C-alpha cells in the first residue's frame, strides 16, 4: 500500500515539477499551449488514478480513484475539444479544479492514522491549492502570461509537495518493516 501510494505521489510530483519549470521558463506560452499542457497533465493524472484504483483491494478506494480519474479525464477532453476558449474560461476551469483539489487534500488530512506532520502538510497543501483557485476565480480577467506564471508556480509547489509526501511515505514504509525482525519471534526472552 505505501509503495504504490508513494510511487504515485513521486511520479505525479516529478510531472508537476516538470510542468512548472516549463511554464516558468517560457511565460510567453500561448493559451493553446497552456490548454494542451493542462490536458496532458489531466490525462496522466487520470491514468495514475486508474492504476491506483485497480491496485486497491477494497471497493471504496476503487470507486474514489476511478471517480477522480474520470474527472481528470473529462477535464483533459474538454480542454482539447475546445482549444479556442478565452483565457477567462481556462482561468475558471483551473480555479475550480484547484479549489476542489484543495478541499480533497484538506479532507485527506483528517483520515485516521495520519501523523501530525503529515496532517499539517496535507492541510498546508490544501490551503495553498484553495488560495490559488480562489485568486483565479476572483480575477478571471488575468492575462495568459500571468496565468502561465501562476500555473507554473503552483505546479512547482504542488510537485515539490507531492515529492516530499511520496519520499516521506517511502521512508516511513522502510522504517516500519525493519522494526519487526524474524529473530524476535524465534528468541522470545
């Protein structure tokens, strides 16, 4: 369980960091290029959610991951089907997506068994994501270059956060297993 979640977070983090660097390096990117970048990210996220759904043993996580995957897939299809919408529409789509993702991140912080540090990172990540979405929804007239810079900065921060979470989960998994040594069972003193 930990390794598949940590691997998923690390892969998504690397992709988000790459998208962020590209958007920050070339702020003159057109709205069409930003739409395509968003669609590709959404398709990859949908694929990763599908992989996570079918690697789960319980029905609840399967449904949740499939639902998130379908939302990601729908966002990518809509972005590619209508590449000519104004920056206003793109800003609103990304803003609503960010607010929704932030709410899900905050909700994830309150799942049973989360350590205080992990819970705080989920809440902080969720608040940053929601703030980003609220700013975009409140100022939909923002220019395409500004949106590219904001999207790049958001992707970079979210990617670093996902990488940190994935590495932390992987580290936690490695410290959990060695604590149970087979020698302890053979020599109960």
